[in-house]
C-alpha cells in the first residue's frame, strides 16, 4: 500500500496570483467568474460546468482555474476545481456537483505536466462531494479521505503526479494512506514500482512527460455488478509501450463500489511542497526519482483536456479476449519471414503488435535478423498475417542446452540497447495492451511473466539478467551501468569495447548462453560466454545464486519465447553508466547517435558439452599398463571409474563427466557420455581425495 500523504497540502509561501476581473467566455459568449470559470465538454456525457474551490485549505485562498475553449482546463498553482452540472456565482450547492457512476466505465483525458518537476503535484481524483451536505471548513462542501477541510469521504485518486512520479490510489473515507500503484516515492520506505524512470519521465521511451499524454481510468465490475478493480493506462502518440497499473485487492473495495454507484465528483487540483517525497522520493531502495523537492521551481499552471466517458471497451485491460487470436492492425498485417535455427529447424519471425511498421525488422536471406531502431519481434513456429496467436510462438526448453548466435553491434553506442531475451509468451493467454500477447518482468504491455535477458547491450556495455515475473530489476552479470550505484563488473571496458582486448565490439562476435542443470534437472545457472575470432580471452557472465531460480527453471521447462528488440534512450545509464565507482563506460547517453540497426545471425541450439575433467589418479606404479589393469581391477569402457584408478582398455582414461559421474573414454575424445538416466550414481570425488589434474596412467596423452 502507498504511504500516507500529509493530512493536508502544506501552506506554501508564494501567494496565489491575483485573480483577473470577470471576462467573456469566448466559446458561447457567457460571462466567466473566478468561481464559475466556464463550461466544457465531456464526450459521451455532454456539457459540464467547472466550479472553482472557495479556498485551497482553511485560511489559504484558492488559486485560479481557467476553462479554455470547450475542452481544456488550466489550474494555476494552489487551484482546485470541481466538475458540476451547473455553477451559481456566490453560492456553493452540493447538489450542483456532478455525481458520476463510473462502474463499468472508462474516463479518458489528456494531461500536460511539462515543467512540473520534483515537489509539484498535478491531480485528478474522485470524491463523494455530491452526497456531502455539510459545507465543511472550506465552505464549498469539499471532502476527501485526508480530511483536508474537516469532512471525510471516499476518494479515488486517478492521478497524483509530476514529470517524474505517478500515483493512482484507492482510499476509503477513513483510510488516509490508501493502496496505490504507479512509480515513485519513499524516504525510509518504498513507494510503488510498477514501472521505472526509464519508462516514465522527461524524454523517456514509454511516456515522455515533457509532452502531453493520455490517461484512461477504467472501473471494471464483477459478475455481481460490484467494483472489481481500478485500471489506469498511460499512452502517448508515437510511444512503443503503454504503462498500465491495476488495483484489484483493496480491502475496502465494497465501500468504493457503493460510492461509485451513488456517483462521485471529479476534482482537479495543482499544488506544491518542498516535502513531496511521499510521492516522488528516492525510497529506501534508491530507485525513486527525486532526491530533493523544490516547490518554487514548479510552473505557474498545468493543463487537462479532451475528456470523454464511455463503457469499458473490449480493448481495455479488463475486457481483453482470452486465449483467442487477436486481429493485427492493418498496417502491420504482415509476416517478416523465416530463418533456420540450427538444432531446431525453420522459425518464423512475428512483428510486435504496437509498432506501426513491421518492415522495421528485416530477415535478410535465411539467417540474418536485422532489427531497426524501435522494433521488436518474436520467434514463432508459424506466422499468420494479420493475426496474433500466443500458441504460435516458439516455446524453447533450453534446460541443459546452449543457445548460440553471432551479433554485430557496430554503431550502437551509449544510449542504445540491442536485446535478445526469453519470455513466457506462449503460456500467456492475455493479448496485453500491445495486442500481441507480449509479456515481460517489467509489465511493459500490462502483463507480467518470467524473463531471461541473455543480452541487453551496446558497444560499451553488456548485461545478462534473470527476472522472475514480478522482479523488475532482477539479478545480472556483465559490465556497465550505474547512476549513484554500480552495475555488474564481471569484465572491464578495456576488455569489452570498440577495439577491446578480448571483444572488439565494433566487429561481430559470438554469444553462447547456456543453462546447465543439477542432478534433478533443475536450472542451476545462466552462463553467457562472449568469444571473437582472433581473440584468445573469452568473457564470461554467470548468474548462479538468484533467489528466483526455481520459477525460472519451471518457465524454461514449459518453454520460453526468444524476443529481439532494439531501442534507445537518453537515460540508459542503468545499463551503460559510469556508476558510483566511476568504472562504467558512459557518462552521457545520446539516443540520436545510435546506428539505425544491428544484426544477429547464425542461431543454433545445442546440448551443453561438459568439459572433460580428468580424475586424479595415483602415481604410476612400475608395472606395464597391462599389468596395472590386471592387478588393480581397472574399469571397463563406459563404466563408472570413480572407485578405480585406471581403465582396462588401451588408450582410455578416466574422465570426470560431472560431480556425480566419471567414466572410461578414449583419452583424445574429451566428450564423455551423459550421466546415468536413473539417477542412481552418488556424487563423485577424485579417487585420491584431491582436486589436482590427472594424467593418463602411462604418463602419455595417447
């Protein structure tokens, strides 16, 4: 649950701007007053009147609120206003406030918070004002869950936000803290983390808060007609990734359901404080956006516009069709082509459902995949033009396997992200807000699932990360990243970079991602090795102590879908930043400098080949090899040789296959057979108790 807000917005030093004299509303010729700024349209409902608050809080005048045109509301600092059916200058009447029953409905609008940084609060919320017959200490019948004007009532915060943080919160009438979702906040505790600063903020990839964006707040109902959830989705024209939030387990849902059924009044407000960290602070985890709030930097006004009200559509999160193919938008109703996945066979490539141009991802020839900037695509068994069907996606069980491929990142510098990762898309029967059944651990399209990032990289940084379905950050290995903290440092910038000593990232190199298993077949690690022709120092990134290994093992056993993407941002420092230790590669990210595309090719899936580890044997006696075999009762070919010091077949030696099994095999073949399938073999140790390398019993390599 979200932490409690202050009981009332604190009084701020700046005085409210002087109110202008009454002016003529240019829309319909009517006269606007400070209390009655004018009328505006709510599509799907009709005309509504705006009623400005009598005071902001007891003892502080309310800032002005303007209506511009028929669709835009502009609250100035400390302004608050209520949606009404009419407005009477000089009088406040609770029965004149709108009472919207939003059960089964979606309220949509556009918000513009440009300039509203840390310490600013731009809000749109619902309260039970129409039912409050008491004028309250503010003299206008205002009530809320924080008792700001002395009257408590149910409150639903669709938006409390600035350019860096977003909160959507449910409050019953006496629940000051409520239960919230979104991003930001916290001092010694953590606010919600449904998305992060890489998705939401100035210039960010999903919602660029320096520009207007759209909000859709839906209130789906259960079979009995009661409120089932509040679902809030943020979208922006040209954005590849809507942000979705949902609360469906609030303890006082029945009270809010009754309040919505009775009708709740929308309220708009804009205020600031030097202590807004409950909403936008860094938090105990350090992942929130704002270290310091500076109220005086907040702009004088913000905007809301383009209001509409409609029944929840089939495209909303609560009504998404289940387990059925979804119709692709006409302009991406294409299949990208196919390629050969070595060790598996032909694989189709399916373009993402949110991008307007599937051609941004190319299949060149029969094996080269070329994602262009902003594209994403999925590996599938087949592709049906114009339809998305989760059952068509590839489901690879990589337990005990290695996935190999070549990658060319030339031109992908600081701020670029070329990725290949695995997600549980075939098992996801919810089409998601991207309409293509995409899911990941960061809830990018509104659905969460297990995610294994084999590669998130550019020419300067490399990350390999494990995520359970609800673990946004995961646990990773590789090199690069950090902004106030340090990312992984498994190798260095001297080893991995353009012209690097081990991987020259300006040239193609090979990636091998292995998923070794333990004695019962469960995943025990992800091991990623980077190699390059002409370089004799492979780079390794290994994660073997992740707390969610059991969940990921189940996900791999069920089969996971490979995904490729290429995107950029001016704040990719989480991946390629210099970090608190100053050892990371990039000081500044420049998304505009990213190359138009990257390349991946020569894909193959193979069995993990255990490295041959000869078992330590006693010092060679003076007898001949034949005599040794006879007197020491040496092991036969393919027999477990852990308890015997030798092999009875010429040119064979005892190889340790793994920690449970050793066997006699030809000395020059270093490819031992698999362990017994019945699991009966006990864990093995070198027969003399040491871990020293062994030599053939005759002292030679033959």
